C-alpha cells in the first residue's frame, strides 16, 4: 500500500497551493520540505524588531487566481496596495528621474509625455512615438520584451526605461524575458489597440484600483501561515526538515533513507536543468524621521550607473503604509546581483546615493541570500511519470506560480479516490 496518494516535494507557495488543490479532490497528501520552515522564497525576517518580508513582498494583481485564493483564506480584507508615488530611475550618468507615471515594465503609454522625455531625452522619445505610425503587426510575433519594444519604440526605450525595470523587478534582461510570461495579454492588446502605447494604456486600465501590485498588511509571508493552517485543517501531513534525494513515478526517498510511496508532484527545482542565479537582499533600518520619500517608493538602477553596486532599492516605509505605521524608523531594501560583496556599509552607501540624501548609520541590518531558478527550457510538465509545478515550470512570480499550481492540482486525474472524500 502506498504511504499516501500523492507526495508533494517542496513547501514553497507552489507546493502549498498544489497540496491544497489535491487534498480537496479527496486525496491523501504528504508534503515534504527540506528546510525547517514552509514558504520557500516567501519568508519573514525581523529587522529592528519589525517582522517583514525577507523574499517576495508583493504579487501582481492581474488574473483571478490570487484574489480567489485570498478570498478562500479570508485574507481579502488584508490586501494593501503600495503608495501611488512613482519609482525613480537612477541613470548611467548618476542623475535620478521619476519613471514615467503611466508605463508597464518601463514601456511608456505616452511616449512624448514630459516624464518620458526627461528620462530618455527628446530624440529617443520621438523614436518611441513612431510606434503610433507602425502597423500593429510590427513586433506582434516578438518572443521577448526587448524585441517587442525595440521594434516598436526603439533602443532608447529598451535601454533607458525597460532594462532597469526588468533587471530590478525580474532579475533578468529585456532580451531574455519572455513576453507572454512577463506581460500576459500585452501582445493581444497590441493587435487589438493597434499601437504598443495604447496596449500599455489598456493593460494598465485593467489593473484593479490602478495598482499593478498588492500585498498583505503585516507582510506577504502571512499567506504562508494561512496556507499552512489550511493544510493542517484538511489533514495534509506536512514534514519540514525532510529533503528528498531521489524521486520516481512511484514515490520518493528522503535524505534519511526513508521511502515514501505515492504519485509524485515535484514543487521544487529538484533535478531540474534550469538556469539559476543568486540574488542578495540587504535591508537596513535608519533613524531618519525627516527623510520623507525623496525617491517615491524606490529606485531602479540603469546598467553602468556610477558608484552604485545595487540594482534596485525599495523604500519599504514609503511604499507600504502599514509598515510606516509600525515603526518610526525608515526601512530600506537593496537588491544585488551575484558576485557583489554585500555588507551593511555597502547597503548604507548605496542607499544614500540612490535616495540622494545623507543617512545616519543603520540601527540594524539584515542580508539574505536567495537562489532563483529560471524557466526550464523543456516545457513538458509531467516527465518520468511525475508532475511538476513551481517557478521553473510556470515562470517566476507569484501570479504565474499560483495560477499554474492551482490548474495542475485540478488537472491531475484523481483515479477514483475523489469519491472517498
Ligand atoms: C528576493 C526576492 C523577491 C521576490 N519578489 C517577488 C515579488 O515581489 N513578487 C512576486 O510575484 N515574486 C517575487 N519573487 C519570486 C517569487 O517569490 C517566486 O517566484 C515564488 O515564491 C516561487 O515559488 P515556488 O514554490 O515555485 O519556489 P520556492 O519558493 O523556491 O519553493 C521551493 C521549495 O522547495 C524546497 N525544496 C528544494 N529542494 C527540495 C528537496 N530536494 N526536497 C524537499 N524540498 C525541497 C525549498 O526549500 C523551497 O521551500 C521574489 C523572489 C525573491 C528571492
């Protein structure tokens, strides 16, 4: 007899969501997580005594899956949107400008708007405006964000606006970021609206309450706690501190040598040949009550910007109202690529440059190392008789991860066991 109907490997958001879907079809589910906590890249840490997100801190508001899940978990009333101030761009010449107010992934909805001209110059803005004269089919078959924007709006928009946003938000480059994953619906909006600028405008108008991202009061990590409680309620056996070292269609073997039989769903990048990158996130707390929000909710850094090692800064207490209410301190988070030596001093120096203001030495700091997994080249999600979910399958970001885990959980045939529940 198998130990469970289904063994889920990995207790990140993908594993938690797929386990929930499966148990609701009446399956007996065991979830094995290597670390001593659930949540994966959605995690909590304390900085200056404040509990806040150490990994992902927001989700894209597009699509129905996250709202539906939050509703089920009774978290809808806890959803918060960030301050409306635009993020800023720190340019290669060391100056900073606000990112265009109406843009998506840095792609402007109004190419000749004053803030676009200020960011990339008049010449590049006029080239971007040519988008209005091109047939809608130009760029409509582009594979990547970079290809689409270059063809329609020119290299000035790609290098000056899109690249810093894509680097800061997706840890990627415009020419590597698949269009349909990063901006689902933008391609069809282009064909429908006729120009890329209009397509951006239409996509933005669809976002609820005008905000492209949202989070939870108290931190996004609360989603993990709610999912964990839900799995417990439904009787899923959750085992943390249990790395899986081997898996096949009939079950898995843990590092302790235990065999757990059952149908296997891999929700971890286990034996997956996908590109991996390391990112480091430094969060500093400074006592600077007069700081205000000099650069809105944060700053994205253009490649080649002088004297700054970070690729993005988030001014957490300017971005999230609940956090500003929770502490008189300023909380500032900086993201770094692999290979940069990150120290609290480095983060402090970068924060001063990017915010354009002197800051007192941090009263506390935390540095977290993350490994991120790119998308697997082979899009076959069930190989060797095992199902796969998680960011290597669906693409990075909670909207994609949750949507894919929900639909996969529902599609796995229940082999008659659904009747028992
Ligand atoms: C710093 C940072 C900021 C981010 N910001 C955002 C954001 O603002 N918005 C957004 O949408 N996304 C963001 N993301 C991305 C998002 O967090 C991820 O795409 C998503 O959480 C991935 O979920 P997952 O379940 O696929 O993978 P993971 O969260 O990586 O979970 C995989 C789990 O499997 C476990 N595991 C691995 N190997 C084994 C094994 N052999 N046996 C058992 N268990 C194993 C791991 O310990 C882990 O818990 C961010 C990521 C990082 C690192």
